């Protein structure tokens, strides 16, 4: 079982236990269901479940698989199970041998709980704890592999009972006339469809999908050399991609729609996306990033929780698991008008993201195979970057001079200004805040260097510097305070070898007073290397902004050396 499955079982049992304690009149029924007293009054048969299975000639084929996979030890021990054993009439010796061969082929190569024979056959016929049936039974139970099964008076999920409620020392045995069908969830289905080999290889990559030690579930035995020694170590399969995509597509407790590209589409997208994630040669784990991020970019925003995407709501929009509500859009993306990972008219638009797919029903939703990709990268990972000048860490440095004592002093002082609700520029200045750089030295021009993070490579950006007017902070600003300034702007970035490069994008531009001015610095600019997702002490991409105001312009009161910077915008270029 994965951690999530075991957690669900524990919560379910705990909830039933609480109900039993608060309704003591039902204690007899509780005992019948979980402690093994049959409705017909039959007593417990001496021996274990394994004793019963191996002695029954009609269960010899099932027994051979149980023993080959080592489950004879579990079914012969003290832990309590309910077993729904298929008889030889529906499960042949040839089928048993095929399962054993499949088990041995995967043994040692995959986790036991991921071994196909164990997960899809044995654990699909065994449940933890005691379950019995009566004429009024109608229970949903959880099998060892986490699958839900409907337990009725005469069948389990449609497989008819041949015998019921055989109580043994460690559980209850049923025999069934048909194998209990295994129903794949979305994650499991990837392994079964040859058209999805590429996305399967990504999701099942050991880099992300692996066993991790669970100390909370393990049994501690004491301390040796300052470290805890465990008598029983429990490991659980974890997949980091589920968290990155906010979609637990292996969970039987949730229901999703998932759009998955076929191998043909996957190959085309990888060829297109890989150049966008070209890191310079000095970046740690460069190869891992170049592998992971283009593939993550394909799958971002392609999974939809049915909790938030009913048939009715899908007529208007599809909200993926990575979408944010209006309140969070500004916090995460800088503007609540940005609707990344949310798609309008997904079923009716000519390029609706949920159209033209081949749909397969799974145990926790629908796999939608796409041979024609409808997701626009500008609605997913190729996003507008809003670098607010007032945000922490955005200002790298300002120009300095050496005073008469030999100490360095800043030539210009950043002051953070707010735009208040009663101001006419409220909600016109990004984030309703900007930085006013006040000159501390009147005899020189000034320089400010801004950090820019999370840029993609080899993909076109239109880059803007946005300035704010003096009136945005002070409605009574004087004419002198409202003067324009002249600016020169230079982009800094890395080359493939990690060396610093620069490009003067604007040699001289004059700001427009009394307005929020969007100054186009570069159109369809392509960075040679990527900084997307990097945690950088010194970001490789910078924008240097310099005042270029002459002494005569200052004396004549036509310009100022005060800069008021709202933000830097990097917008996906529109052809």
C-alpha cells in the first residue's frame, strides 16, 4: 500500500471505532463484522487462513500464487485479513503460472507493492481486517491495494460468492466464482497503454517515484550511538510529481480528468520545449533540470479535480489543479487578471483543451489521450513576469561614491511609496507601490541594478520598464517634483559558459510625467540561457537603469535625476 491508501484505511477504521463506542447498542453487530462471529452462529475454525487455503483442492491454483509471492507467511500469521479466493473453476493453473512468472520477472526490480502480480491480483483479493456478510450487507471496503470494492450479500464487486463467512484464527475466507476485476487508476493506467509510454517513463522515473522511510510508521527499538534503531522499518512509495502538479492521480479517494499526450505528441513537445530550458554550463544539476522541466512543462495544468470541475462548470471553464483563485493570482503572479492553468470554453471552443481526446474510464477518473495538443504554453508555463521594484531582493545595488573620509556612500536612496485608495493612480500602479530613488549627490547621474529571476531561454519576451508619476504618492506634488528624467537601460545575462554578457537595450529615453509610463526596452528578446526555477544568490539576469540628465537640464528645471520605478515586465511576445 502507498502511504495515502494506508492512511485512508486507518481513518476509516478509526471512524468506525468511534461510532461503535458512541452507539453501544450496536456492539453485537460490530463484533459480528470485525471480530468474526458469523451471522449463522458458526464458531471460529481452528487454524489460519493459509492452512485453509492450502488444504482446499479447489484453491490449489490460488494457493500456488500466494506461496510463490511469499504471502503464505502473512496469511499464516497473526495479522487479520479477509480473503476472497478464486476457485480453480475460474482461475486455471496456466493463469497461476503466468502470474508467478510475471512476479519473478519483476521481483527485485520494483517495490513489492508495485509488483503487478501482488498489486493487481493478490492484494485485489485480500482486505485487511475482518469482513463478513449478511442478508442486509452493503459495504464499501478497501482492499490491500487501496482499491474500493462493494461487498454485497452474494458478491464482491460483481464476483459471486461460492462460500462465505468461513472464520479462522486470523480472519475470514470467502471463495468466489470469478476473479475480482482490477480497475486501474490514472497513474496505473499509464503503465498499460503503449500510446502513453513517454509520459509513463516520466512519472515512473526513480528520480521522482521511490520508496522513502516512514519513521512514524516504523517500530523504534532504542538508541545506539545517538541514533534510533528500528526493529521494523516501514517504507512508502512517494512521487514528487504528484505534489508539483497538486494532483494525487494515484489516490482512490479523488476523482480527476487528466489529459495525457500520446507518444507522438510528447516527442513533438519535447523537441519544442527543451530549448526553453537551456541552463548554462555552470548550473548545478544542469542535466537533471534539462530533463525534468520540459517534461514538467508539458504536464503542468493538464489535470482537473472533479470536485471543482462538474459537468455544468466545464461548459464555461476548466480549472486545473494548478490554478489559483482571484485573491491568490496577485500574490503568486502579480496580477489577478492573469488566469494561468484555467481554460475557457474547454468543450466548445475550436481549440478547447478537452476536445478531440480518446477517453478511458479509470477507478479515480478519466484518462483523456490527446493526439492533438490544445494547451497553449502562454496559458501554462510561459508566463508574464512582473518584477515589482519594491519587492525584497529585487534591488541588487545602487551607485556609490567615495566621500572625503574614504567611505563609500550611495548616490541615490530608495524610498518605498504606497498608492493610497483615494489617489487617482490607485490600481493603475502595479501592486499599488513603487520605489522612488531620491538623489543624495547632485553632481552625478545615478545607477540602479535590478534582479530578474525565472526567465526562460530561446523564447521571445517583450521587456518593459514601468515608471510611476510623482502624483501617485503625493496628489499635491509640485511641478519640479513632476519633471521627467532621461534613462539608459542595459540587460545583463549569462552566456552558455556562464560568463556575464550585456546588451544596451535603450541608450536614451525620456519618461512621461503624470502617467504610468510603459517603456518598451526590447521586443521579442531571447535569453540564451534559462534561470527558471533557480534559487540564485546573485541572479544572472539583471536590468541596469541609469539617469542621463545633463547639468544644464537640471539648472533649467526641465528634467530631474529622481527615478520612480514601478516594475519590470517581461511579456510573452505576440506575433
